[in-house]
């Protein structure tokens, strides 16, 4: 059984290890792979190194994979679509290439827009769950995290990360694996998208012009696509907008 976690990482690396701890110990799910989506920002890259070394020591059976995004933040429609494409490609590879049986999304880290996009994609890919983490005492948690920033930075810089980790193991583990009573994991309700409808939408959006009598999509769905700016409906034809074409390219990964 292969179980994978996909998660964007921001400035708070503990949310990732807390989620892994929750799945492993509270849900009794043996996680085989962790896939992190990273920006190039130093605190994010340093946090990824901390996640790697702490998970290696506590859950050595988990394989960690990282994807570095081509931007530090989503600042345009182009960035948003590129992020969607990267996430869709990653999810497709998990399903088809790596034959992953279960996929869980953790949207507690990373930028808000990235987490929203990932949640929406989760519905299309019919993953096994989208989760968020809430700290009971967020102020105390943030103070602890900031106090550890120097150690996190030093860990990322040092050649012998295992030695540095062992030297500060107590402090690192208290940060990355706090007692479960200090945080709450909530599953975000999502509804799976009907595969047949999704296939019809993909077919429509990959064409610039489609005769109205050549699609089996109900008028309600077509109206919603038009209202959201994906298509334009005339008397005899359906025209796909640029936004619709861009989305169609992304949906090809599903």
C-alpha cells in the first residue's frame, strides 16, 4: 500500500511534520511518500531541510520528494495557471507512474492562494482527503518557532546535518512533533467531481470552436462555464476563451 502526502511549504515547517504525525499515529496510516512544493525563499528551503532530517529520524520509511516552484509567490494569472499545472502534473504522476493508492493533501502551509488551488484540484483528482491544521495556542507556537530560526538556518548550512540535529534533538523534536493535544487536524469537506462530466469539459475546452450540437454537456453546466469566463455561447457555436483554453491544458493531466 502506497500512501503519499502532497503539501506546499511556507515559513512554518512544523505543520508538515505534525500532519505526518497525525496520519501515522492517530489515523494509523503508514505514509510512504511526502511530496513538498517549495519556493526558493531561504526560510522555506531551510524548513525543508529540517523536515527531511526530523522525518528521517522519526519515520525513516518515508521517502521525501521536493519540487521547487519557478516563483516565490503567485502574483499573476500566469503564475496561478503554472502552479495549477505543476500540482496537476504531480498528482497525475503519483497516480499513474508511482501507482500511489492513497493521496492526502495538507494545506496548512504555503500561500493561501496555493492552498485554495490545491484544494480545488483535490476534488478533480478525487484524492483521499484535504486537511488543515489549527494550533491551540498559535502565539506561543510562533514564539517558539522564531526562537528556533537560528538553529534551523544553521542546520541547513551545516554539512553534517545528522550530527547537528542530534546535538539539538530535544529542541527540534519539541518544535516539529509537539504533543497532539496542542493542535487540531481538520478535514476539509470536498465533493468528488463526476468523471464523465469532467471528461466532457476537457474535450470542450481543448477546442477553440465547438458546434452546440456536438457536446453532451447539459445547458446548466454550459451556462456556468460561460458565467465563469471559460466559454462564450452563441446561437450555433461554443467558443473557448483564452482562460478556458489554459484551463483545458491543465485538465489534460487529470
